């Protein structure tokens, strides 16, 4: 689905990460895995360390912290927010939604709308499109877009296909209505045939939690997980990424009349270095225009990975001037989303762990 939206701008960004550091090599060696294989894997897919949330800290806490720091950096009061959108697949509760909880924590006006989007790695682009629509056509002057997850809580420590990958983070972005006629061009899509490729089977209405002990089941590769853990078919995920991300990127660039040479950067969901570099190359972008080192510092941050990569790779120029960028997220669902737009100048709060160090 294509859409072009005008009269909006990205006004600010902030990301709060988990405060605990997990080391890929140390974790693997503790499980008795071969050092040479671990080093080869780390080099190939860019796994070094990741930031995970401290016990008791949720995506809501991380996004609240990012929101407060962003509002403070922008010099804005929470009463100026007309809507809050919360993208997450690890909410505090099945009911009420995280957006309503954040609405209360921040003290937003009772006339401000609040809703969640249940999406993963494509979620920030989907949320950006919804925020832009609210500003351009829905009566909002300013929307707070939050996106974050604590996926490290869903993996099994003995599942080496998932556990080393995920970090925890929460992001906040401000989208505002303006008089600018420059368009944001979006391409959104989904393919439900791939729903089982990334899945947590237990915990929803189809297979609710019960009092029975969870049965740990090893797979053919020796990875161990139970029904309440995240399970991922890595090969299928990789093939899906190559199949859907490049056409989505090409579509938004075509609508925006962008060329690779005239585009400042391609920011992809930070799945792992191998996926990023392979997809970026298939999109025609050189490595220097495709940031891929965020994942080795923070891990795969799900819906928070694109805003984290934007801050990591482009904070200085985005704070000072406009950049022509293409963003693309892809993952669970299957779902994918891309946007081509000019972003900046905007307010950026430096990425920080939460809780903050003394």
C-alpha cells in the first residue's frame, strides 16, 4: 500500500536502552560453545554485545524515559501532545494498552488520543505513517510516537538462534503538522503466510498460559525453547527480508524521485550485520550509506532499532540540517514498511541506558 503525506515534519528523537550489558562471547562460552565458531559468527553477523532491561523494567518504562528526555530537550510540555501512538509486542498488560498507561504517566490532556500498534520490526515505519496521517488529516498538531520492546525476556538462554540477538529499548519521536509541502512517501505491506516464521505460540487467547510446567523442547540444532519463548526460522526470515525489503525501498524512492547518489542514507531495521549489508547491497546502496554497526552495540531492538540507528549514524547532521533518507523495517507478520523523506533539522536527545547510572 502506497501513501504520500505532506505538511508534516519529524521534530525530535530519543532512545532509552536497557542498562545491563550481555556479551556474545561470554554467554556462548558459558554454554560450552566452541570459541572459534563463536568468533566466526560474531564477525559474520555483527554480534558483540547487547543492552537488556534490568529486572522489572518494561518497554513502557523505557519509552516513558525516552519521552520525558525528548520533551525536555525540545522544551515542550506534555499538554502540547494531541495523540500518543505506542508500538510494541511486549505490553505491560493485555488490557489496558501501553499508550493509555503512558498517557497517564506523562499527564497528557484528556482530549489526547492514545492507541497501540502491535507490530515488531516494521512497527516504527507503520507508526510514523499513522502519526503523519493524524497530523496531516486527523486534526493533531503534534503526535508522540513511542516504539519499544523487551524481547530479551521472550528468548530461552539455551536457544542460540534467538537469545544472542535481542536487545531491549524504547524510543520516542515527535511528529508535527507544518506548512511544508514536501511529501513523505510510504510503502506498507504484509504477508500472513509467513506468520509462523517468527512467533511466540503461548500467552495469547489461542494458547493461554496455565498452571502446568512449560515443557522444554530441543530442536535438531540443539537449541532449547518452550511454548512461551520466541521461536524464529532464521533462513525463512533472511529470505523474506531479501524478497520484500528491496522492492519496498525501490517503490518509495521512485515516488520520491530519489537516486542512490542523491540520498544521504538507507537506514534498515538493525536485524544483524549480514542481513543489513545484504539487503543494502541489493537495494543498490554502498556500505558507507547503510549503517550496520548499531546491532553490535545494542542488539536487535525490534521496533526501536530504526530510531536508534538514526541517532547513532546521523545525530550530528540531523540536528543541523535536512537529510534525504530512506528507512525500511521488516519482520514479524510478515510485515514491512518503507519511507522516503527529508528529515531534519530536529531535536535529538542522546541515547542513554535506563535506569540511568548514578
